[in-house]
C-alpha cells in the first residue's frame, strides 16, 4: 500500500510538473491608429481544434451607477454569468443576440439574475429602462484569453506549448487574426499595431 501511494504521488507530481513547465505566456500592447486601445478581447484558439471543459468559476456583469460594469466581459464557453443589481433603482437587462437571446424583465435593487453562455459569440446587453446603458459579453471557446487595459496591454498566462490562432474582438474595430507559436516556457511578446476599420 505504501509503495502504491508513493508511485501515485510521483505520477501526480510528474503530470503537474509537465503541465506547469511546458507552458508559456503571451503579453503585449495593442494600438489602433497609433492610439493605445482598451477593451480589446484577445484569445487563442488551438490550430488543432480542442474542446475545453466548462469553467466552474462564475463571472459577474454588475450594474452600478446606471452603468454595466465591466463594459466588456470576456468569458469561456459554458461560463455562468451573474447579473447583480447593485444600484438603488430597478433595472431590466436583455439581449437580442443569436448567441444567447434573453430578457430578465425588471428586477429590484439587491437582487440578481444569471445566464449560462452556451454558444460562442457576442452578447450585446441593453436595459429597457435606461437606454444609455450598454455592454458586451464575448464568449470564446478557449480558456486562453485576456482583455486590453487602458494602456492597451494584455497578458495571457500558462498557455500549453503549441500553435494557435490569435483572434481579436472590439466593438468598433476589426483586427486581423494572426498565427503564433507558444514556447514550452518563457514569455513571448506580441505587440499589435492596427489600422481602425
């Protein structure tokens, strides 16, 4: 029994070490028309199509001070997204997207609704009551994604070594996808300079 336990422990350690060591990181900055651009979703699709298990962690699209927070929320396919109403007034969130059409109706302060993102694509969000409110949920088929910050910078960590399609989404601009190779360890830098379309 002791021998079995030792072998099992070593096997688990090897698998953990393999998955940790043979993975690289990707980072960079994105500029559109020479300007640092936030809220660009960057995600990596394996060239050899791979299916990933749905994540257990939930995501949150909040409503604060008559705004959706965040404005852009990237999530992996299968993610449960919670919509709390953190304002002191009622809201009414809906989306008419083919990616996941839904309508919560009106709901009161302090309450919440939720959806499960079952199709890849983009879910534009609106509120019937407050017409200036808008946001996007970007559903991707991979756990390897990030969103550019106010400086246009992004980081994706612990990517298994291999070839990927590097895909971008922004609510206004179209950025051409690229192919990249992720090394077995270390960080590669990919800066993007695009012309707005």
